[in-house]
């Protein structure tokens, strides 16, 4: 991706020459009794709950004053002469004072979707190639327009990709997928978010203004003569998928549909799973956003932007001026490690996707190594649109482009953006094996037969598509072809909604001898282990996180899913299952624990021990024990939600067992008859290929005991869906995408004391 919160950059010492941003010079010569005019290149402008200034003397003190002349904010200009004042109340009559000079009156806009005037949307964009799009506050965003043919042969169905990556790079979008859409007949406008690349403004992770920029982009692109129907869709994977949720919630009138892929449900579930900072992916991703949002130079910013400046792009150069005013997102990341609704909710799509009214196609993976396995929680929150389809499967970050998912997404975009019957030509289909060989280094991958494309007319195809159930689960992705690990599912099942109707909460209780049993044990006992984050490698994979040879997205990557050394974990298994057991959803592990430390970070691993002697990783869950309190308003047995509020933090009572609940991330797995379900409890780490936890507590070793008795009912609760036919046998090992497989080795639990420590 792409994951959670980011930014706060260093400033370049050398001053960049200032060019005119698309702003009004709101200062004029006045009578001797009034403040004098500021320097000629000094510019001030109101934005959405912000005021920005360019051309100020370096380190000069500037003040924003209201109509009464009272100072509402003050700040010094940075090394590029830029200043951004945030959190300014909407209103008229503000001015910026610089010593005895002041700007003309400024208007600060409210955080409201519709702009003061729609005239800004009448601007003309290039009919192919690089350019700039001006937003409601005068900021110029870098764009790159790709048409599938000459503009004279248009108009074309049009899609927008939008993120803080180098999407507008004319050499090709960084981490974008728009080129695939162009290949299939769509025009694509790739857009860099404000404060990144050659776009003006200052970066702040998914601030409201960023979403309103997206609104302005949609409305401007829709008015271009080459945009079919004057309505556009959005497409994107990872960062470009997440951004769609924020933009679509502003409800742009010209938005036709969205197709977010490999997204998350909530910033916090990727950044702080179970209250633990994700230092393996989320923190480095945030740090990279910091780097990319710095003014373009040899040491910071995006390389393609520096190249354009060196080639004479004065707009790109001028747009760097406010990059030094990027929000300190790394500071925010640590300052907001506890849940504060006013801060967290605007970054939590589950709180606002109900505002999305256009058709939605969303796909994500239970075992996504970047955004994580909590994305399916989004499905139940899309209540504002009737037309919504979700595809969930095991797999890696790029598997939202697997052939079955891609085919359905193509149909969706053809029907709701192009408004034509989906039909892939034989010539285009012939390119698919090359596409997947390039994306995943897996040869021979083709698209499945598609009944929607067999329909004779647009109306018939639309009816057939709209008859599809909303939720599709692809099981055993990697086991559906003759090549183990190819992105093909062994079978699929569709459902009306998510969570799946008829789901049953099935419990297995921890018991003596490492057993999981269907009823609480009558004999009280305890097991214990030495908590040690150094017991296993931090991650299961050390190669590249992509489809390059040997990369994680290839057919059978070289996982190192190490066994837990004896004494560093406890493990519990069910009896061999008497029937195939399908689990779809989250679940929980409720434990009675005692720790030698006042808090302890726990990881619970769910795996399948197969009758052939192999073990397959399924899912993880995490918990910081001092943050164990659940949110009673939103928690259920199968979907417990941690409070994560500072006021609810509480150390573990010394020497006594305490009940904690470890929420499990989502899974969609068919446990085969004869297999055993296993849970392993340990220190965090050693299961995920990218996610890691380097800032765990305690800092050293600790002793953890887990009790199980008729009163201390430690158990695992899983969402079992009855009635799902499983037409295939055990998948190959290795073979399942995103799910390492190894030889099973039993772990003998160490006995602990049930009495007071």
C-alpha cells in the first residue's frame, strides 16, 4: 500500500524561487493610515478551514487576524517562504499580517462537499498527457491523462486514480493500475494528492481537504469533452483503493461508481492491531509518506517531481513551496495511539461509508500482508447504496486482481461507468497471460468463463449482474489450477450479505494436555510459557513484497514460518473434525491469564493441522493486555471491539488471573474433515510476512500463565457457517496464497500453577 497514518518532514535549506500559484493577490495599496502593502510576491489565500501564504520572508512571523483585528493564529514562514495555518474557523474577513503589512480580506471555506461556485469545474484538462487541475482553493494538482485512443475518437468511459504515490508521473503511475484499465478501453486520469509529487499544497493524511480535492477532481474530469456520459468512476488498489472511500463519501454528483481494491476498514486496525504498533508495515509506510511529501530534492520528495523541475516545470517548482508545511504525521501517529473519536473516526471508513450512494465493487484478502485482514468489516457498513458487491479470499496484496475478481470488476466498470455490455475481445484476452506473468511471475494464467459477458445486450447483462449475490467468498485461492499457488480458487460460495446469514458461534475450550474441547473442563489447571519476542524471526519472509522473481506474490514464495521453540508458547488443538467445517468472519480467543509483567502483548495464531501431517497458517489476532477493555456498544461475541481509550487502560492485577479477549482478524477457510483446529499463544511476531512488532511490552522476558476450568472458561470462538459444500480435497502444501504451510510439530505445554503466584 499502503496502510495508516503518515508525515512531518524536514525542510530544504536552499530557498526555491517562487512562481505564481493560482491565487489572488489579496493586498492593495492603502491610505497612509492603513497597513502598507506586503512584498510583491507575497500571496495569501483562504482554503477549507485553513489559510496559506507563499512568498513570505524566511522565518518571518505572520499572523492571521479576524474581522475585529484579533489574532487567531500565528506562525513563522519556513525556509521556502511558505506558511499554512490550520484549524481556522470558516468565515469572511480574515487577513494575514506580516509586520506592518497585511493581505486583503480572505474567506475561509467550510468542510462542505459543494464548493462556493462550480465555475472552477469548467477548466480544460489535456486530452492526453501531463497537466494540472485547479481545486476550489486554488491549489494545482498534478495529473496525467491517458486515453485509450485519440481524443477525436472519444468520448471514452473514464476512471480516476487518486493517491499520494507518484500517480501523475508521466513515465507511468507508481503502484497504480490505471494502465490496465486503459488497455481495456477506459480513459484514466491519475492524480497526485496535494502536497505530493508536483501537486501544490501541504500533505496531511486523509484530512477533509484531501477528500474535497477528490470531489473537485471528479467534477472537473466529468466535464471534459472526452469523458463519456460526463460521469466518471474511480479505480485503484491499496492507497488508491482507500482514497475512494474518503472521496465517495463526499458524494460528488458526477461520480458513477467506485472499485476499491486491497483496502482497509479502519486506519487503526492496520496501524495498531490489538493496541500494538505495526512497525513492520504501517510505520515504515508512514515514514515513506513523510519522505515523499517533502519538497523535491536529492534527499526528499518524489524523484519524478525533481526530474520535472530540472527539466523546467515551473509549476511543479512553485508547488513545492508549501510541501514543507506538511503535517507532522509521525508525531500524530504516536500522540494518537489511544482512541480519541474526534481524531480516529474521520480516519475510520466504517464510520462514514454509509454516505456512499453510488454502486460499489470492493475486493480484499484475509491474509493481505500490507493492509491486513480486517477489510471485510466494511461490507456491513455500506448501507447507503443498493448496488454493492464484495469479493473476499485468502491471498496477498495483489490478489484483488486475481482472474475471477478482475473479471467481475471489469463487468462492474463496463456496466456502471461505460454503460455498455461487457465483452472482452479475443485480442485482449490473449494479453492476459502476459499481464499476470508480469504482475505475479506466474505463467499460463487466463481469465475464467464469464456468463455476464455471454449476455446479448447491455440490459440483459445488467440484469444478470444485479442478480448476483452481494458477497462472494473465493476459497483456497492457489489450489484451483494445475500450478500450485496460481491465483485461482478451488471453489467459491456466494451469500446475501456479510456477516454471513446463519453464522453460528462455535466454542472450543482450552483444556488439559493442550486439548480444545466442546465443553468447559471440570478440572482446574494452568499452562505457562516464557514470553520472548526473540524466540522466532520477526517475519516469515525476507524477499521483495511484489511479483518479481522470488517475491511474495509469486506462486510459492519461500516462507520461513518457524516453529515456536519449546517453552515459548502454548498450543491447543481440537479433536479431528468429523465433518468439513467452514469458518467465515472474525471470532475471538477469550483467555484467563496471569503475567509476571503488569502488561503483556499477546499473539494468537489460528492454523489447520491437516491429516497429511502438515499445518497451514490461517489467521492471527493481537492484544495489549493493559488495553483489554471491550467497547460494550459495538462488541459482539464473534466481533469483539477493543475500547483502546486511554481512560480504559489498566494494568493486570498482580498474582491473579484476569479475563482478556483477543479479537481475531477475519478468515474464510474450509477446515477439512479429519483436520484439527489449532491455536497457539505466544509473544507477537513470526507469523506475518511483513507485519512486525518491534515496540512490544514488556521490554524483556516475562512469564505468562493461562488457566482453564469450569469457572475460568478460556476458549476460542469461531464463526462457523453450516451448509457450505466443500467439493475439493486438501489443497497442496505449499499452495494456498498468503497462507504458509509447514510440517506439523507438536508443542508440549509447560504446566503452570493454578493458585496465587
